């Protein structure tokens, strides 16, 4: 017959071989597991204040990387290109400024450049139509 101690109160028990691999309740209320002969005893419970040991066969988790970096800031490139093309090719400038307005609102920068590009593009288109319609005599 083997002996086993209650992990909570330390009381010793004589174990009958028919109890191997089973568990019973101590008088203190703690459940006591009886190991099979030849098996390693169970690991002791973790001490308070210490992190539990990682499970065997699994690597420790990687350390935290903190918060994600902020997105791009400043005026979007498509808005700058739209403003430039508002003078060179007004229709393309209008399209680029209209497409870039959503990105400018999301970033919170460049909305004034979007508005200026749209207004300059529209004015250049109107002036171009006025000039070409006056000079188109056959």
C-alpha cells in the first residue's frame, strides 16, 4: 500500500491499489487525485504572484508590439496632382480633385486644396468653352 497526502491540508492517506487512477474527497473538502503507479506525480500548483509556466511543446507568445502606427498624414498626392492639372488639363484636374476629396476628408488635410482645384478646373472649363465657341467660325 502506498501513501498520498492531501495537497490542501497535508493529511496522509494509505492508498489501496484499487484506487489508482481515481480521486476521492478529503475531510477538508479538497479532491485528491491518486496517480497510477509509475506515473510522475502531478506538478505543484502555481505560486501566487507568478505567471503560469508555458505548456510543454508550445512556444511562449511573442511580446506585444503596441498600438498600430497612424495612417499617412498630410495632403494626399492625388489632391496635389488634381490641383496642378486644374491649370494644365482642367477636366483631368476636376476628376482627380473629386476622387481625392474623400481621402482628404479622411486624413483631415488638403480639403482647401480640393476646393480650390475643383473651382479652378470648373472656371478653366467654362473659359475654354467660351473662347473656343467665339473663335469657331468657318
